[in-house]
């Protein structure tokens, strides 16, 4: 029977790239995100290309009831999830703490921390019932370091780092693997979302060096997921060669 991967935030960027990678490897997929039109398009494409089954579920990870209802509403055979990629996340704004937007803070905290928790609460229970599973959390270099004006986004990714360690401890006797992948700069829709649609400002983030692309991270996530069952990669940081730290990028 084909394995199953549940990927949150599969409508764009790293999540969409993971959907392609896991489909190529023969996984059936549960893809989630808010933009249903994108989910349906990706599902049709992957079904045609790789002949895998794809279920789509559209919800906002910030809404606890929506998360629980949509995930628990899936047919029982979809709950045999082998891999959960906790990818849905975002940054909003890049402001010093004294000028930060309350709404931006709420959005980041509710999405990156609470949304990840809601999904993990539901799916970890399925995994405990099944007796197997692997949770892969998307952290960030922003979860290892703090950079100027990154304050709240960095705090949410530090929280993901802590939650990854906590889940690893709590699920250790359940046969469930828990890993985090922490990328540096990846050119996706991330900066466009951070700068609220300002494409020029977003483009500048990746100028003068070769950033990672979503496929680079998806292949790394696949590497983590495809190790033999006795191996758990706890924590993996992946950066562009030109990036030596959160703030140190060599631009030509
Ligand atoms: P993108 O903006 O390209 O993709 C983000 C995904 O998250 C989208 O599919 C979006 O779907 C989903 N998402 C955002 N908010 C919500 C929500 N409230 N409910 C459900 N889904 C949501 O960014 P990336 O692919 O770059 O980011 C993916 C993850 O990687 C994030 O956790 C990010 O923090 C992390 N990361 C990114 C890095 C980068 O440089 N790009 C570096 C390190 C980590 P939709 O809008 O359809 O809901
Ligand atoms: C995204 C990478 O450095 O913009 O998590 O925070 S960074």
C-alpha cells in the first residue's frame, strides 16, 4: 500500500515542492492550505503525472475548529499518515519592536506556533493509534538566530525549534520520528507575503547571490523522511552557500 504524506501550506513554495517530491516517490498526499483553487490544480497535476491519490483540504491553520473538523473529517484510510510536513507559515513585516504591528504579530504567532500545534495535536494522535509516523517541522535560521527587526518572526521560529525538541521527547516511546529542517534564504512567495505584495522589495532580498529554491529544501526534507526507520535526523540547517548566518550574506 502506498505511504501517505500530509503537507500543510502546499499551495506554494516549499510545501508545493514537497508535494511534487513525495508524489514522485509514490506517496499518496493530503495537501492543505487556504487557496483551494491552487490545491485542486496541484492535485490534478500530481495525479496525472505520478498516478498517486491526492486529497485536498482547505482550511486556515489559525482556526482551531477548522483544523480539527477538516482533518478529523477525512476518511479513515487517509489517517494512516506516514509523514506530516508541518510547513504552513509566514512572516509579516520587518519592523523594530517599538513600531511593530499588533496584527502582524498575531498573524505570525497564530500561524507559525498555534497553527502548527493544532495540526500536530490531531495528527500525532493518529500516529500514536497507527504505531508509526514521522513529523517534520519547518523551522528556519530565524529559529536559531535573531536578526534586526525580525523579532517576532524569529521568536515564532525559536518556538518551533523548542516544540520540535518537545515533540521528540513526548513521542519518543510511541515509535514516532520527529525532525526539524531549518532553511536559510529560499526564494519563494515568502518575502512577497512578508512585504504584503511589494514584489520589488521582495526581489531585492535575493539579489546578488544564489538563494535556495523550494526544490532544494523539498529534496532535503525527502532525505530526512527517507532514512531507514532506526535513524532520526533531529535537526538540520540548510543554507545557500553564499549565506553564512542569518545576517551574513555574500552579495556580488
Ligand atoms: P510561501 O509563502 O511560498 O508558502 C507558504 C505556505 O503556507 C502557503 O502554501 C500558504 O498557503 C501557507 N499558509 C500561510 N498561512 C496559512 C494559514 N493561515 N493557513 C493555512 N496555510 C497557510 O513560503 P515558503 O514556502 O517559503 O514557507 C514555507 C515554510 O518555510 C514557512 O513555515 C516559512 O516560515 C519557512 N521558511 C521559509 C524560508 C524562506 O526563506 N522562504 C526560510 C526558512 C523557513 P495559503 O496562503 O494558500 O493558505
Ligand atoms: C525565513 C528566512 O532569514 O528571512 O525563515 O528569516 S529569514
